C-alpha cells in the first residue's frame, strides 16, 4: 500500500508518525510536571506536618499533667470519677480544635498547573490534526 502525499510533499504516514511522537513527548512532559507538583506540595507541607506531630505530642503530655492537677483539685469538690470525666471532656475539645487547625493546610487542594497544561496541549493537538 502506497502512502499518499500531502500538499507539502510529506506522506500521511510521516505526518501520523510525527503526531504520535509529539503526543508521546507531551505525555512525558506532563508526567514530569505532575511529579514536580507533587514534590513542591510535599516540601511545602513538611513544616505543617511537623507542627501537627509536635502539637499532638505536646497535647498528650500537657493533657496528662493538666488532668492530674485538675483531678486532685476537683476531687475535693465532687466525686473522683466525675472530676476525671470533666477533665477528659475539656481535653477532648481542646484536642479536636488543635487537630482541626493543624490539618487545615494538609487537606487543602493542590494547585492545578497540570490540568491547565493538559488542556492547552489537547487544543494544540486538535489544531495540528486539522
């Protein structure tokens, strides 16, 4: 089977081969861009993750000692089990607030540079095939 020539002297098979090679290059560059975005995101979240871990450790230790202090103080006013229950409720509320604030940065959606770039590349590929 003989490939027909286009107006510029290139065969259709050569044009299709070039399109395939260009799409392969585009796909590889998109993968590299996605990898760099993930690396940027992980580096930017390193400090937030460290803060969450430090906050958890500090809240556990300080909560334990605060609970002991309050337990000794409250057991003079109410039964020891009720004093312990009050302290646990207050610590649980504090932990929930601290974790929510620390996790806010970790759960934020990442920037979508790749999505915009993919749309541009698809539009370019459509225009090349016309």
